[in-house]
């Protein structure tokens, strides 16, 4: 499942049009007319429909949060960990944070720590970037995240 949680039209269009995004189906886009609370509830609803297929969150980001650069949407690692624990507590698939980061201590690593603190999704691998990625960047193969040299993997545990 690919969840787009940004209002940035370039990221939304990349998710809708890039051939590489199809491997992450189904595509779920948070409605840009929603406020922060409504957007969080939308993500919760998407997660409730998730099986054990790979999960990707696509948004703007940095080492501390994902969402938007200039709008009120934003979720830190504790927010996303809480959403995952509450809405998909037995999830076993890999998670990709398709957003910019700068450090090894990036959003995906923070998410793994937040999940461990919540005793949730133990054993799940979370992948993310240690660099800026273009807003229209393609998506890596969800079945080869562990082989992608551009990604850093962190296991919850």
C-alpha cells in the first residue's frame, strides 16, 4: 500500500503516474482538503485496510517528521508509530518512508525506535533515505528494499 500524506501535487502526481508506484498498490492519497486531525483519521482508515503487503508513506520529510513543507500537515515518528500500533498491530511487512532525510538517525530509524518503545511491530523492517529525493522520484521495488543501496534499513526490536 502506498499512502501519500502530503498536499504537494508533484508528489501526488508521481504516485499516480510513475510505473514504479504500481508495485505498491493500492494507492491511497490523503484528501488535500482535510485538516490535520482529519488527515490523521484518513491514514488510520487506510491502515485498517492494510494486509501484510509492503507499506510506503510518501511525503515531504526530514529526520524528524513527514508531511508537508509549508502546510499544517505533519507527523513525527511517535505519531506514525501510534497510528501503526492502533490500526495494524500485527503487521509484518516492510515499511518504506519515501521522503527526504539527511542523517543515519533519519525518520525511518526514529520510527523503529518509537515502535520499540510502544512494543509494537517487533521484527518489522523500516527503510528510508539518508538524502534528499526529488518530489517526482520513482519508487523502489517493494520486494527488494533490503537490496537497495540507496536505502537504510532498521529493524524494530
